[in-house]
């Protein structure tokens, strides 16, 4: 599948939303489950939280919340006290807003205005609230991960919230939530595990009570077309999906797994926050499609009548992408035998340029034969010094897990001169099974010389240091635009500790505009995000990247051990990690593709490309984005700059600005420290 759920939909697991402490008639067809199914929701700061990700937590506490309500605000204040009290015990606290009248932006304003310390998860699709049986604000769910995410307690926070008017002037006499948490920490059962919630504003769930209607959702007319459009590209014979989705019987058998994958926001694999930007290559399901699929599965996945589209149109993955057809040139990389075990050095290949003339690439398709062990491929053009290129040069393609196709906008091309060599760097990781890779690359050319040249630039940070055990470590880097650009596509990359990523544009007057938000990064699906409407950014704008890393035991990709039985390094949460090329190390890497507004194929601007590159070292070091470097910023990130700080600070104001850095001798060494960003760095 590609991605059936938008992150807000996955969010639906923690829901309830309401406003004032009034008695309200509630529906009777909703029940609190014994155990909570997995889900993922995004909070108001655009960071995602998956319930089962925190399987090691001793307890997880959820509270339904709504904007503008005294009950919710008082509950948030008391929940914050519990959060502080249990901070060192590993107990997690969240509020869930399932109120469709509250947008995420409005929930963010509410959280900021009232200084909420407990994250607010937005359940836009109400799927989580539906499954939890939420009916009003102020409902508390104390969840026990150790017992299959059992609901150990459900009810008001304490007896003060069991009255029509909440008063926090006195202490609680019946501290039901505290008692439940303490019981779980002590490994005991909860004495009073269910208390009626009678007060607080009711939350309306539009689909609640419509089980009969959901059972009438047509598989043939509604569900199968959704799956055909969003999932079958990968889930077909010869596709990269683990099983072909070629009949109702297959879907029915995998229905529980499909639901969990969708609710956890893993499938279809599209991870851009739906509230930030719109994308030409959006693989995700719409909100309506997501709710339809989940409600159909919850109704028992009925077959109904009609032809089975998945069976009648079952096909096989084509040799090359159907949208592109046969490539203009197919290049075969050398064959590499990958052993079952060990940490492998990068494989390098340099081949003659197979292109017959100067060309402009419009698309690239990679076809590896050992996809499970191929971590990535990067490439470059190497000019023949005896035959200087007459057009600009660019990458000749890159491959990462989950990807394989790069398609450029109409009328745009990436220039590759005739002659010279192509260099490829292949990173393979072992999986316990020996494999042989014989990757082929298909190149597609524009029919004529395009007016617009597609450029690329890398935003990176080679100075990252992620402490052992740290669950949310933040890093920032940027490029400063020397001239106007039109942005077409962006591509984030990290290794196993990458958790959340966000790109913003900071204008010279300090205004900040989100471009891309990835609330939960997935190493197995490293995607290009192509802007649906390319956007112009003016000279002087900082293109800022913020990455969040998880180096904690919660991260399922990490281990406690830092070496395997053969002594090979492993990605361990007990290791402080720095930047490096191997997956047990980490990366801060981001590619953006764009055009210079003042550049055409007949009027190239190599000077602008060089000017942009010169801002890279400074952007790596300027963590607070204040356009100046202090000794504190550079001493742990660049030995070269720290050693030459005094002589680089030519005006002796105690700081280094970009002009001083680029004029001094320190920048050359710093540039060497960060070049290529996907190689091992000092």
C-alpha cells in the first residue's frame, strides 16, 4: 500500500473533545474498549506520536480536550502537575482533541495561550475518538502497555471533575488517575478502574452509531477502487509490496493488518503533514477515503455484490514505470555480491558517459535487483579535462529506500554534458542473507533543450552530536539564497534515529513560512516531495531545516548492544552518535531542487550556484539563526573555525559573520568537514 491514512487520521486514537461543564445527553452505542488499538496522531507542534511506539512506558495517560472550555483547561493544568510528578518515572501524558470545530491551528493557539505543557494530539478524522468510545471532554484513559495497551482506568481525573462545577481550590479526595498510575508502577491491578464521566461538553461524532450504514459500503464500487488507486501500484505481482492485493479474499484476510497500518500512518507511505503544503506526487488517501476504508473494515469488510476490480484488473509490475515507458538510455551498473553479515565499505563505480550528446534529463528510474540491502546510491558527473563541458552539470540520479523514480516538471531538465564519466557510490547494508545486486538505471531525456535548468543544493550538518538515550534531540541548518529561486521539490534524509523533519523559509524581515513538515520520518520510505505549485522565494531568504532525532530505547530500529556477535557496529541507543555514512551513525541531509529565476539554458548562472554553496558552512554553524557565530556555537561543531576564531573575527566584535567566515582561512577546512553531507565527516 502507499499510504491510506493522513497523519491526522492516524491521530484518531486519542479522541474526545468538548467545552463546558454541563450535563448533556449522550449516545448509548459507544463503549470504552478493554484494549486500545494502535494509532498515530500529530500534535500542535507538528510532531507525531504513535501509541505502540511507547511500548516500554509504564503507563500512558490520555485526556479528551476541547478548546475554550474551563473543564479542559482545568484538566490540562492538573494533568501538567501529574506530568511533572511522574517525569522521572517514564509515564507519558497526552490530550486528544477530536472536536471537528477545533482546527489544529486553533488548538495550537489554545495550547499556547494557556501554556499547556501536555501535548495536544489532533484527531481530525475522529477515528481514534470513535474507537476509544470518547463521548465528552475530560475523560481520562490510563493505558497499560505491559498488558497489550489495556485500559487500566477510565473516568474523570479525580472527584473534583465528577461534579457539575469544577473547583480546584481544594485537593482531590478521590485521586482516581493518580491511584491508577501508582498501581501500574507497582505492578498491581487498579482497584477502581471505571468511573462514570457525567460532566463536560459532549463531543459529536458524525459517524458514531452508523454501523449498519458502514456495513453497506460497497466493496466493488467504493473500497476496491480506493485500493486500486492507492495501494496496487506496490501491491501487485512483481511489485515492492509484500503481497499482491489482487482479490477481495486477500483484502479480507489482511484487513486487520491494513487497518493497523492505516491507523498507525505507515500506509500508504506518504508522510507529509496534510496541513502544510500540497504535493503533486501525493500518494496518500483523502480524509474521506481513509474513513471509508476504516469503517468498512470495522463493519466486517463485507463483500457485497458486484465485480471484483482487484481481480479483474490484476496485473504485474512493468519492467519500467508505466508512466514513463522504455528509457532513452539504460545504464547497467557493475554487479556487486553482498555478504550476509558485516559492515561494508561503500562500493564505487566509474563508467563512461553513455549519452550520445549534451542532454537534459526529465526523469530517472532505478531498478535494483537486491532492494533489501541497497541503502542508497548517489551519483555525479565527472568532466573530461580535455573536453570542458559546454552546459552546466548535475547529478545523474539518486536512489533511496522506498523510492526509485525521479520525474521532473514539464519543460524542465537537469543538464548532463556529453563526454566525461559518471561516478556512482553504492551503500549496501547486510541483512543476514547474501544477495547479488545488478542495478539498472533508466534515463529519460527532454525532446528539446528546455528553457529552465533544474538545479539542486544540499542543506546538511556534519556537526551533529546526539547524546545516548535522548528521545528528542534537535538540530538545525540552512542555506541563504543569494538570488530569487523557484522551488520544485525537496527530499529529507536521515538514518534510523531520524524522527521528525521540517523545512521553513525565513524571510529577511523574520517571517517564517512552513514548506514541508514530516511529523514522523520513516527510514524505509525516503521520498521526494514535489510541490504541486512551485513557489518563488526571494533573495535573502533562509531555507531552514530542523531535524528531530530519537536515540532512545523507544526507537524500535535501535538496540541496546553496540556490536553484533561478529563485532560489527550496531545502531545502539546507548551510544552517543555523530554524523557519518553508515546506518549505525547518523545524518542530517536535505536536498532541494529549484531554478534560478535569472537563469535559462542560454543564460546560465554558475556564479549564483557557487554563492549559494558558500553559505552552507555558515548555515550549519548558526544554530540560533541570528546571522552571527559565537564561540559557543562553533567550538563543538567545527574545530577549524574554533581554532581560527580570533583571526576570522576581523572586526573584533566577538562574533563571526558570513562575510568574515567566507573571507577567512577557516572556511576552507569547514567546507571540507561538511562536503557531500552523506559521507563520513570529521
